[in-house]
């Protein structure tokens, strides 16, 4: 029998195959991308950098817009029946207040990157429009304090219903989110209006100013302590508590919203923290306290 002849592979082809394998081997180890498999194994896990997830809440936003009512406009804090946004808890530049914007951005930054779209006398139904205007600045934080005027009506029957209050706040949040999905929102609770009545009624001047029509559902017949007057004031207080539940619930449904947890409602404003013209709206010192509560909430590591 003839012995099978072994086929000889040219030496040049063998060298080419070795070089090609070496090149492919290097590419397979170092080039990770496209459809290429990344490193695997225990050593690879140790060398892979740990991801740093972006926090949902930024404790240092770089711009602030404010929406709300007369409290955020600094009404009656500087002069009788007059707005004074310079001392607003949210965006004012007064050194006596150190507003939320000043505390977050510094005084120069607050002057350049904060905006106050609150309107004295406004109610929850007005908030969506304010949100739309605030969103045009593309702020990183929107501060909200509204609801007192929804309870401060001619009569308790004229107060905004809880259902309408909820619908208004939900619409305001949708308006903001349609324009700015990632902007943060700070929501302050509505103050305890009955507490303000109990403090302010000690002032004869305050009671006279109340007769001009400031929150008649709570402040009307300020000295009356009969059953009807007591029931009226308790009805207003309960409605404010219901509003605060709505604010907390709607805010909780938005991952970039923080409610103050009832801090403003629970704060016991003293006579020094109320306007000495109407003994109802916050004074300069009261505005400073609102700013402190807001800053504490916004900068907390956890809500």
C-alpha cells in the first residue's frame, strides 16, 4: 500500500494565522462597545466603576420661581394694604428675611435667577396660570404657598370645595410638568387661620383693619365667642386642614415634589411675626420664619 501523503501548509500562511489570532485576541479584551462582550468574571467586576445614580432631589437648585397669594407677595409686611415683594419669604432680597432664594443662590444669584409670580388675592383656581408663567423662566425649583384665600371667603358656604381645590392643584402640577418634567416643587402648607385670629384679635387696630374685608369667614365679628361664631371658625379651620391633606397627597404623587409636612400650618406665629397693620399676614419676622421652614425642607437629605 502507498502511504498517505501529508499535505504541507505553507509557512507564510501559518505566520499570518498566528498574527491574526493575536490581533483579534487583543481587540476582544480591550475593545468594549457595539455588540462586543464586555469583561466578565470576578476580576472584571472589581475593575468596573460603580454607577453614581443622579439623585431625584437636588438640595441645591440654581434658580427659583414663586407662585401663590398675598403671603408670597409680602402683603402688609412693609405698609398697610400694600404688597412688599422685597421681603417675600420665597424670593425677596431683604437682609432681614434671607429668603429661600437668597439662602440657596446668594443675594446676587437671587437677584438674577429668582422670579415672583404670586398675586395677592389669588386662589387655587389661579395657580395653573401662575405655573405657566413661572415655567417660562425654566426654574430648577418652584415654591408654592396658596390656599388661604380659598378659605377666606364672605361665608363658609362660599369656600372653595375640597374637590375643586384638588382639581386646581392637579391641573397646576400638570401644567408645570408639561413644560418642565424635571423641575422640583416645594409646597408649603396653608397656615392655621384660626391661630392667626386668636393672636390678632388682641389688637384694636387689627380688628378695625379686619373690617375692611380681610378673611371675613374667619375674622368677621372678631370678638364674638358664641356657638355660631365658634362653629364658623372651626368650619374654616377644618377646610384648611382638608386643603393641606390635598396638597400633601398630590405632592406625594410626584417624585420631584416636597411638601413641608404641615410645618407652616403647625407653626405658632406670635404677635411679633404678624403684620402690625392687619395682624393677620406675616410680618418681616414672619416672612423670615417661612423662609427658614422652606429652606430646611428643600435642603434636607430626605423629605
